[in-house]
């Protein structure tokens, strides 16, 4: 069997136009808490990612070092992706899209310990965003459980 035919048998995932074998290593990278989604082969990072990435860069790390510090493996995802993410974080700061003391600059989806060092004002802003996020998740959980219970009751009444 040729390697071309073998390739068809391998389940793959496309990231930024690059096809990867969909193995455990890639899946683990996508399970990083800073990844909010994968759309059209592009990794969508959370707001918290850009805040944490910027903090890492401000502390003197290169884009690649900062990316790795946030739990991403550049051997799997590539240095280009790390550099692009770093450039995007720096650009967002320049454009005023990331304000470290504004709760709306965070989405609160990442646990506090993953966010790195923060000033008191930054931590307060993050914790306000985290509280909102957790409240939204709790409401979504209640709604899901209610709908699930109603569907069970409806199916039993038939």
C-alpha cells in the first residue's frame, strides 16, 4: 500500500491550511483552556489568552516563549502560529482592545492560576469577568438540566 493510500486512512485536522494527523498530541493542544474554538481550520483564542500572552511578552519573553508558557507546544503547532499570536496580542494592546484593568478585556474562561502574575487592579478586573463567566455557566447548566428533565418527562408520558 502506498503512503498516499495510507494517508487516506488517517483521520486529519486542518489548522490554518496545514493538515495534521488527528492524534492525541494535536487534540491536547486544542484542549488548552486558552483555546475557545476551532473554526474553519483556525484556532480561536479566548480574550484571556491575549491578556496572558501580552503579560508574558511584557515580562521579556519572546512570542514563542510566551506561547509555550501558556501551554502550547510549538513543535506541534509551529513557531509561525506562536509569532502570529504574539503579534496579534501586541497589536490589540496598541489598538486599545486590551485594557488590563477593564473586566470586558477578559472573558473569564480560564482559571486564575493560568493567568500568571497580575497587579491588584488587573486581578480585580479578571475576577469580575471570571465571576460573570461562572454565573453564565451556572445559568446555562440550570437551563440544560431543566430542558433535559422536561424531555425525559415528555418521553415517559408518551
